[in-house]
C-alpha cells in the first residue's frame, strides 16, 4: 500500500532548520511570518521567486518541499505526454521523419517513464 504525500513539507523542513516562521520570512523576502504560515498550512502557494528562495534557504529542492503537489503535477504531465505522443503518431510528418522521430523519442525518454522503462 502506497501512502500519498502531503502537498508540502515546508513546516517539517523549517522545524528541522530550527528557524522560526519570521526568520524564514526574512530570509526569503516575505513581508511577514503570516505568509510563511499560509504556505505551511497549504492555504496558498508561493510565487516562483519565493519557492526558489525557500529552496535556497532550506537547502531542499522545491520538488521535495512540495512533494505531493509535484507528484500530482508530474502525473498530469505524463498523461498529457501520452496524449501528445498518441496524437503525434496519428499525424503525417510535414517536415521530415527525423524531427517527428526526435519528438516521440524525447517524450518517451523524458515524459512517459513507464514506456521508457519497458523498452
């Protein structure tokens, strides 16, 4: 049985650092600790700049800080990649087979892991 991940682990990583919400807020450039509290309680998502600042501050990749959210987004991308690959397979290449083949290969290697693993 697999357990699903939480949307984010900001609080856990902040607690491990020993820093307060106010201290994290200062380091990442937020106006108040309330913003960090909102992020920790999953009431809002930080903008990209703040997410990257959290990564730099806590020395944890954004994909780990937001593990559950990252997993959900990854699954969506994989589903879309499967649909795109299927769509590409039904098209007649206009500019030659090499670009068409490259796109399919790239999708399989980067966005559709289960197809790549089965090769």
